[in-house]
């Protein structure tokens, strides 16, 4: 059997065998839970870092677009202030 070093078998001669039960040797279940906890911690910290990075990149992109828009508005306002007294611009 595949899990032979990890499992012990219950050899009851009952007709109603439950093949879903697995009996682990002493300490194996604790090791598996520790391994699972370590992996879950790594996965959760990776997901949190990815989400925080995504939100930071999204916010930075928004700030860059606002910066460009602000420059356009400032340039157009300066041009308007210079050209508002020209006779050809007065209607």
C-alpha cells in the first residue's frame, strides 16, 4: 500500500469495511498539520503581498494619470490667461 510507512491497518474481518478511514502512526498527523500550517501561512502571506502590491500599483497609476491631467489643465489655463486680452479672442 502507498501509505505503508505512514499508516497502520485495522484488520477487522467485518463485512462492512469503511475504506475511507486512515489510521496514522503516532506523531504523523501532528507533522502533517504543522506542514499544512506552514504552507497555509506562506500562501496567505503571498496572497496578501500580491493584493497589497496590486492596490499600490493601481493607486500609483491613478496618481500618474492625475499628474498628467493637472499639467494639461495648468498649461491650458496659462494659455488662456495670456490670450484672453487679444482682440481676436474677444467675441
